[in-house]
C-alpha cells in the first residue's frame, strides 16, 4: 500500500503561558480560536488557533514540570502565510513587522528576506512568539 499524504491537518505547539500565546496568535496575528470550551471542560488538552483551515494546537505545558531546557523551541518554526493584494509585498510585510515590534515581540535581525516555501519565493520574516519559537510570517 502506498501512502499519499494530501495535506496538513494540525500542528501541536507546547506553550508555557496560554494567555500570552493567545495574545500573540489571536490578538496580534488575528487567528480565530477553536476548542476553548472543550479545553475548559477538560475534553482536549489544547486550545486551537486557525490559520487558513489548518489548526495550531496550543498545548499548555507547566514550566515547573519540565526539566531545565526541556521546552527548547528555539530551533522550531511554523510558517504563517499572509495573503497580499499589493504588488510590493516587502512594503506590506514591513508594515506588519512594525505592528509586531510595537506590540513588544522580537523580530530577528536583518529581516525581511525572500524565502522559498510551498507557494514559491516571496518576502518573509522570522519573529518570536512568547515561548521564543520562531514564527515565519510569509506573504504570497
């Protein structure tokens, strides 16, 4: 039997502060929230945020229960696409980065850069979420 993967359903991300993660993914980046009621009822161990129909499961992880450096997310990254209606996507991305910077989140040095992804090459930038995870904001 051949396996044919057709798409990505969800990605689980361990987070140490759910409120801070929701402030980043929901409030700043505008992702809608799903499963909050199910999480509060202990039916699921996550709160999902939705990006284009795909879910990021934010899985709260008590930092006190972790060995030092166990939640090392520095090498991980997730890429979020932002649809652009403008010809010069760099200008639009720089505006987004200004908003992220003003909200107090880290933007990696020397950003933005053109990067390849599933939809080709376009302007992208790495920022850091509240746990230090790299989040690539990519326009297409």
